[in-house]
C-alpha cells in the first residue's frame, strides 16, 4: 500500500523540493500552501501523514496541528512539523500540539525520508512492506502472498484483495480490538459509504479461508466491541 502524504508549506521552492523527493521515494503527494487549503484537501482525501510547516500565512502550523487533533476525522493522522526554529521550548510546544516528530530546516531529503518512514512504521504498520509472521501465518505485502504453516507444511492460501487488506491490517495490529467502523475507515478507506455489515461478510470469508488450514480461531469476535487477531485462545466465541 502506498502512503499519501500532504505537504503543507507556503514556500513553493521548498514545497516542490519535498514533493519531488517524496514522489521519488514512491509516495503519493498532495501539496497545500495554507492551512485552509490543507483543510479542504484533507476533506477530500484523508492523507496518511501530514508534513506541516510551522510558519504558514493563515494559521500557524501549531494552531493547525491542534485543530487536526481536535477533530474526529483527522485526530489520528501522523504529523511531522517542519520548523526553522531550534529552540527547545518550540519543539516541546510542537509535540504538545500533537505532532509526532519535527524536522528542523534546513534538512536533507534523506533525513526527512527517514523520519517519515519511522513515523509511518510506528503509527500505520499496515502501510509498511514488512513481512508479517503471526500465529503460523506469513503475509508478504510485496508479493501479496499468504502462507500458513500447518502440520509442518507450508501452504499458500488464495486470498482475495479485500480479505488480504483486512488480514494485513489485523496482523499489523494484533491483539487489539477494532470496531467495525474502525475497520471500515482503515481497511476500506473513509468516505466509502458501505454498511458496517460488509465488515462481517469479509470477516466470515477470511475465517473460511483460515479454516482450510485450521487457523480460523486467530480471527476473534469480541462481544459488543469488534474483532481482533489474536494468538491467545478465546474461551467462547460470540456473535457481535
Ligand atoms: Ca513557511
């Protein structure tokens, strides 16, 4: 999965330089030169990460970060602040406003890319191309293959695209409970108007696939809460 990064920077030369480097690194890039434009853009497409300049013509980056954190739709988007300031109290106020990290200008493209990668890996592990191995399942996001180890043999599962994304998300966030709405937003994308029940349908399909290799117990229903991928045994399984 390719991450979409929104660059909010009013100095066009810097904006272009960043955009160029991000595109070269394989990211999808959106650019805004004010907080207002950035707000409108993220109403259309929710970015996976925001690079936010401290000094903007309308709102300061700091105020904008607080706004993003205060709204349900945008509160979980990772933010990296770009700042010319190096004073300690500025860094602290940036982190207080909800930024995940900050990069001080002038910075090298390589440093910026490393910071972005680290924040994405920490905050949105399902975006990374890392191979995941949990509970005898092995999922490779690059080759789109899922293998299961059962009775000492490695068996490849034939997983459809939606089930693959769902399994990838669940494995990347193992042991955590996700509501249907969270799964819809994170796996199907927000602004997708489908019913919560769709999640149940795909969970059922996923379990059926895992049943072939005796691993359906990994996808668990947590009564009244949602679903979870867990290697811990569940006492009773219940319908949501
Ligand atoms: Ca600026």
